[in-house]
C-alpha cells in the first residue's frame, strides 16, 4: 500500500473512531449516574400544605410543532407557572422562529417527520410579561430547550434572571449538552444558581409549591420539575419519553435514538417511566412530557393567553 493510501485509510479510520469513542464515553457516564429519587409518598405529599401561596396556573408556550413519522405530533416549547402575586417561573425557553424552522427541517430529513411549523420562543410570545419572570428552570440542556434564552433576556431588557438548577445539572455536561449550556451562557442576563443538596425532592426557595429532582437517564443533568397547581400535582418529566402514551405503557425510545443519536441510559429511563406511570395513575397527579401535547391537554394545561399561534 502506498504512503498516500495508507495515510488516507488512517485518516478515515480516525474520523470514524474518534466520534465513536466520544459517544462511548458518554454512554459509560450515563450508565454510571443514578442520583437518589424521591419516594412516591414524598412526591404525592409535596405541596399539600402550601395553600393559597402556591402557583395558581400553568400555561404552555409552543415554539413549534411537527407531525411524527410514527404518528401523532411532536411539539417544542415552554411551561410557565404563575403565582398569586403575578410572578412567573419558566421551565425551558423554547426556540426562535429561525432555529425552530431549522430544527424541524433537520428532523424532517433525519427522522422522516412532516413539515414543521414555527411560532416563536418564550420571550417573543410572552412579550411585556417577560419582566414578570422571576426564575427559570430547564428540564435538560439540549439546544431545543434552551435556544430561546437570548430572546427572553431581550424581552426583559437585559435584567438579570436566575436559572435554578439541581447540583447535577449545574455541574454535569456532555458533548450533547454543551451547545445548550452555551446558549444560556450567551443569553446576556441569566445567572446559574444551584439548589443546595443532591438527591431526593428539592423545593425551590421563593417559589412555594415548586420543587425539582435529578433524574439522569436522558442527559447527565436531566431534571424533573414538580408543581402543586390548584390542588393537582403536575410532574414535568422533560424528555424521559417523547410520547405520552409510551410513558404510560412503558415503551422505550428506539435503539437508533438512544444509542446513536442521543447517548441515554435505557435502564434508568425504564425506572423513571415505570415510577412516573404509577404516579400518573393516582388521583390528582398528572405527568407531562415535553414533546407531546396529549398529556398537557389531558391535564387541562392552557395555551399562553397571547401565544403566537
């Protein structure tokens, strides 16, 4: 074999091997993470003594939607909780119109989805009420959940706003979440604040009726948010599954997604699906996933009053 051919073979091998090694490292890390989960009893009991101080409403702000190749609709956006004094807490910031359009095109090409629609990020859609946002949280740091952060800062006139994180989300990133973390870093007004301890259910200071716990499984810092809203316990599960029915029926994501597209711990996700499906079956408890409107509609979550749709 000539020197040129040998160099070409080595180059191609390195181009294949290096991404595989990076993905393998991420898979090994994901399988090593199993932060302690709160008990069912702790979750069900949470907020029972909050009374009128807790959130009075929850809204969905939709950045975009797209028909799935397997049926149903995939959505992207943010949940917004409102307290009696008018303060808001946003969970995820959605995507800008341009980014959502690009994301939908990629999903159409790679995953065979339908032609997508784009409606605007959280900041664009809530407009002047962005100044009422008193805290932000993220289910995880993938770019489709954080890309709208800069527009939220713009809508607030650059006024500083705290991002509340579990210690796991605060300290752990991998190659799939660095872009999402960079979007928060570069937003211009967001600062990071970690909850004080790791493991179990972590109430959010200053926001009665709101708590979080470290989930792992999907990303190193995946976080589940728990809110007691008008007598109902809402569990915002992020991307533990992408389809509401799959959570209830313990159906895993496809192997291509979990092993090649996003490095996930399938075992941990199975534990979380079964735990949350069991809780969803209890009276007064609803589990919502980020990318499926079915669960939100079932729980009576309303669209933002001045949404972009």
